[in-house]
C-alpha cells in the first residue's frame, strides 16, 4: 500500500521540475518532467509524463506516459531543426532566439478540474480541455474538448457526453472541486452515489 499523501506535494524519484507550481495533495509520478506547469490541488500524474507550458486544474487524474503541451518546431522557416533557435548549442551565435522560446511558452494548454487523461495520450499546445472531460488512452488531442465529454482516437474525436446537458450545467456551476478538505471529508459518501442524488442534495435547481 502506498504511503498516504498530504497537503505537501508528493514528488517521486527522478522527477525534473522547472518553474512548476504544485498544489496541496498533489502527486507527481517517477521520471516525469514538468516545465512551466501549474498542477492544481489533489491532481496526480503517473510515471514518465512530460508536461510543458500547461495549467492543470484540481482533481485531474493523469495516467502514465502522458504528454501535455509538446513544444513545437517552426513550420514556417526553411528548416525545422532547432539550430535556428538553440543557436548557442551549435556555437552559431552568442544568443538564442528568445522570441521563439517566448512564443512557445505562450502556447499554454489548459486542463480542467476532475479530468481523466488515459495512458499515453498527447494533448497539443494551446488547447482547452473542459472540466470533467475524459481523454482515451493513446489519443492525440488537437482540438478543444468540451466539459464532461469523452474523446478518443488519433486524432481524438468525440465518443459521447458523460451526462445530459442539464447535469453538466449543474456540475460546472456547483464547482465542488473548490470545497475545502473538511467539506470533502464530511460529504465523502455522497460522491460514491448517483450523480443526480448528489446534485439534488448539493446543487438544487
């Protein structure tokens, strides 16, 4: 059995963090790389993930070998190779192409609260994945994903919504993911039951 988590982030071995902000009760799997990342409270990643230039909400469930925000090569230049912006690496100039790196950092991927991203999925830069969405294993997501929608495939396509539109509206409006830890503890049993009963109790229409 794994050791209990705590308000202090749990970062397993061989993890590389650069400009990473980790929320309470978070967990980062072994051999993962986080660069310019915000990981919201209670979210976790499996091992071997690579996350760049992304904001991940609370209660995100991220499986192993997921890639979010893979950095792009310049498609409009005569060459795709990175010698044009990693200039110092090849002793071609005294400065790198900082404008290109700034553009990369601006392509932020936003992942909503209470999301599930399956093993080996890739989310391209600049996307918005809505609250409650599910990304199938191995999917390559190239477009925004609506809240509480299940997508899968290469490229990812919509399989179905998780709930009807009114249920989705009420869940998004409730924003239970912002409840304090003690409230989650008090209402824990309600999370294991029917979604309509949960909403009728805590988000009456």
